[in-house]
């Protein structure tokens, strides 16, 4: 899913456009999912088989590069 979203972002941005990504790190996301559920639907649903608790910096760079973006951050 992230690949499809990033591909679409790349396609619709103007030339030299920028994408600002805000992604919690995997540890922060894991703690949030395990401890701080505030959304009843989320807590009842849990994690789907292919969902992950966030991405490492290396994974984010790879996802962005694979969709044509240059990571500057």
C-alpha cells in the first residue's frame, strides 16, 4: 500500500514539488497501538496481517526512492 500511495503522490506533484512525510517511528507506533488506544474501532480491529508498526528511516528512504523521490531529510 505505501508504494501505491507514494507513486500517486509522485505522479500528481508538480516538477520539483516536495512531499512532506510525517511518520511515527516503529517503536512509537508500536507503543501507541499497544498502550494508548483511544479509537474504539482501532482497538477492536487490531493489526491486519500485512500492517506494520511504522517504518525505520532506512525503510522510508527505500520507499521514497522506489517511487522516484529524492530523500533530503
